[in-house]
C-alpha cells in the first residue's frame, strides 16, 4: 500500500486500487507517480501474470484533482508540458504492459479515469456509472488520453464526446465499446473473476505477443505512442496557459460558468 494506492496480490493476480475515495480517486502528481511505478513493477514481477485496476469507494476515478489543477493553472507552459508527460507515461505504461489487464470499473469515471479504462485489455463496469470527457468545458482537450480513447471507441464516437463533453451512462459506454461488459454492482467481482478464469488458460508469452500484435496491426506502437505523447503534452500545455484555458480553469475552480457561456 502507498499513500494513494491499495495493492493486493492473490494467486498471481495483482489488484491495484486507486485509494483516494474522499476525492473520488482523483489524480494528483503523487497518485500518477505511484500508479506508474506500481504498474511498471507489475510488468517486471514474474510472480504476477495479470493486473486488475479498480478504485476504492463508489467512484472509479473523477479525473484531475482540483488542487492539482489549481497548481497547474498557475504554472508555466514548460511546467505544464512536463506535468502532462508524466500523465502520458502512466497511460503508456499501462497500455503496453505485457500482461493481461482488466479495468474493474466500480463506479463513475471522468477525464483521465476514462483514459485508464481505455488502456486496459478488458473493461467491466457497473450499472449506474457515469462517464464524461469533460475537458472542453474547461477550454481544454483530452490530449494525453486521446490516442487510447480513440483506439477504444473509434474516431466517430470520440469526436462527439470530445467536443460535447457530455455525461453519458454505462449503457452508452457499453454500446460504444468503452466497456466490454456491464453488470450489477453486486456481480462485478464475479464477472472479473470469470474473465480472469479464461485468461488463465492461455500461455503468458503468447498473450504478450498477441497483445502486441493487436496493437501493432492497429498501428499502435510504443515508439508512435511516445511521439504522440510529446505532441499532445505540448498541445495541452499550450491550451492550459491560453486565455480560454485560464478562464475555463478559473471558472471551474471558482464554481462559476465560464465567460463564453454567459456571453452566448
């Protein structure tokens, strides 16, 4: 266990739970660093063959922590770029982990939380969960997570969700392939166990190669991801320090509508 994570191992399966339930498992710099390290360590641990990613409490992840956002709103463009690259490294580490990964989506997910779901091989969620890629409401874009979200739901759905920032329900998440399976909250653990049962029948080396194969056929490689990460980190850094981004972040933190709404 770390300050931000609860990690448990059982029969070669590692479950990493985001452990900030008081803030709905929102991301800050500590959680990002600890989760990146925990996932990387899982990839190197020969005693672990599968990873389950979940959240403590009623929410999977609310995305960015408000205090973290406040700090980055006042930071320079270069500091924002480095901050975004750290988040990008987290997503890339999860996406290319050479072991089966399951997102055990115990509740709602926003922003970066959706990125984590999209980076997992299997995503099983609960009825009643809500989802949103809400960055455009802040004058921003879901830049760092965009390659993984687009790969999961396709460009057509991604375009709609990126530009509308609308909240959608678990049934819609299933329909657009963000989730593979939807169950009642009481059935979530059993559904994850069933998926792990089938995954356990396969050779570990074959699974690693099969996962890399699927990504490669789709044109997704670690090298291409690193290039996109640099471009997207530069994009989000530029938008965060822009007039519109500053207004959007300020409005969010002040709990008021941004000027572009009152001006319409």
